[in-house]
């Protein structure tokens, strides 16, 4: 639920909050304009509505909120009793997103709030599309040596290598098992994973399985030169292929 901070001076008594009570927003009202600015700095609401008197205070509040990097991107709606054009221009140039004159009509205010939130959501979607355009369904360029970013639908997920228990093949896809029992399916082959995963921590035990050696619970012999590998938190075992047994022998005594 969106959080809206209403900054009102002592002269204003719940006028804006009465309008917003019927809307599906979480509303916070400051005791005065000084506390309101401090609350905005500390708690970063989704939107700020400023309704103070006299109008001379308005410009200072807008400037304070827009001069601070933590609040400059928060949508700000100014409600004012001043009808002078130059005052309106000063407020908008200082960084307000909308300016409404008193007395405020309920529909005007609610429509303004709705437009601001729709614009924010559209910008977020556009930024995400730009960020992920031209990439495969799963791969995002790595930012560090301890994790990988994977694309799941239109969303990005940061997966730390140390939290990966094992990875199994699903044709051109693969399934990531994490230590918190999550399973993430991404479009990446086992061979591609081997180019990314830290070699000191991960071993390929089968053409379809890569395991994190730190999560190996036990290795049992199941026949002549055949073994099963048990991974912590995963009930079923994984076969150890003879093709990859030599690498396992160098790490564990088989």
C-alpha cells in the first residue's frame, strides 16, 4: 500500500486527510512543517502532499525536499491559498510535481495522486525494460565474482554462489537449488554454469548435475565403481558418473 505523508502547518486541521481517508492509501500527517520535512528525510514516503500557511513557507519546504538527494525523487503535490502566477511558477521551478489551489476538490486531488503513481510505475517498467533489453531469458552480465544476476520473466534476481546447493539440467534450462529451499529455473545450460561458478567450490558429478562441495552430506558406494552423492536439505541422492569420478576423488576419499 502506498504511503503518503501530509505536511501541514498548525493552521491547517486535517483538511487534506479527510479527503484521503476514503482512498486506499496509508496516510501519515505531520504535527507541523518542521517535523514533516524531517519525517520525509527519515522515512521516505511514496508521496508528499504539502499544505501549509502562510504561502511564504511553501517555497522553502519545496526547496528543502528537492535539495536533499533522498527526497528529491519523491512526488510532491503543493496545495496553496496563493493564486498569483509568479508564486505558482516559483513552486514548480523549485521541484513540485503539481500545484492545486484551495479549496481543493476531492476529485482533483485524488486524480493528481493517481497520475503521479501511474507515472512512477511507468518509469520503473521502462527502466527495467531498458536494463534487460537485448539479454537472454536468464543471463545478465555479472557485477561481481560472488554472485550472478538472472532474469526471471521481467524481473531480476541476484543469486549468490555461496547460497547455491546444486544445479541440475532441464534440457536447455537448469534448476538452481538454494540453501533456503528455493528452486529457480533459468534458461542456462550446465556447460554455461561451469564457466561462471567458482571452480574451488563447485564440482560436476554428472552431465546433468553440478554440486556445491560445501553442501555434500555424504557419498555412498552403490555398486562396482558407482556412487551416490547426498546433498544437505535435498532428500534424494544424485548419481556420480564415472566420467567425473576422478575430480571427486581428488576432493574426497572414495
